């Protein structure tokens, strides 16, 4: 049996620390949806409360939404996940569409993405996403992202 020397022990500690840092950065990136500047679950809950909701999700979770968004590469696809999951699934007991619009506006602003839309255009996209397939709403990430890209 070999007994590691001081150099090998330091190297093992450095590798362990590097792995810990990497895991931590992956968790942070996923928690922010892969956005350069995301929104925290606490911020979303506060936004929802400001629009009359309880701030507690009744369907899904904003954490899961951000994990889903992280899987996509384009900004518009990531935002489309947020729109679909919050407004489309009616995540909160009240204020879903207003919460969604506020989240999206914050993501555009914080990430320095030029948003040429009027608030009305964004609200229309969010409203269409909240309607569901049977009402002719926007239901896929691709269709929501395409609509976002046009504004």
C-alpha cells in the first residue's frame, strides 16, 4: 500500500476544491436559468405577491422553471420557458400573467437585451401563452420564442 506524500495530498485537496467550485458554479447557473443575470425564487415570489398572489407556487416551482430554462441556449428560448411555465401552467394562485410580464421585463433589462416591444406586445404574448392549446394559445417554447423575437 502506498502512502501519499504531502505533494499528493495537496494535489488531491486542490482537485477536490476545484470540483466543489465547479459544482457550485453549475448550481448557480442552473438556479438562474442560465441567464447571465437571472431572477431568484425570492424575487419572483415578491413580484407575485405585489400582483395579488400568495407568492407560493401551486403548480410547479420557479426553481424547476429555471432548471428547465438552463437547458436552452438562446435568450429567447430561456424566456419562453419562463413564460410557458409561469403563465402557461398558472403557477401561482393569482397574478400569473402580471408576474410573468414583470419577470420577462426584468430579464430583458438586467441582461441588456434590446426590447423593442411595447408593454402591450409582451402582454399579448403572455396572454396567448396562458390560454393553452385548445384556445389557440402559444404552447411550445419555439412558438413563444419566435413571437418574442418579433417584438
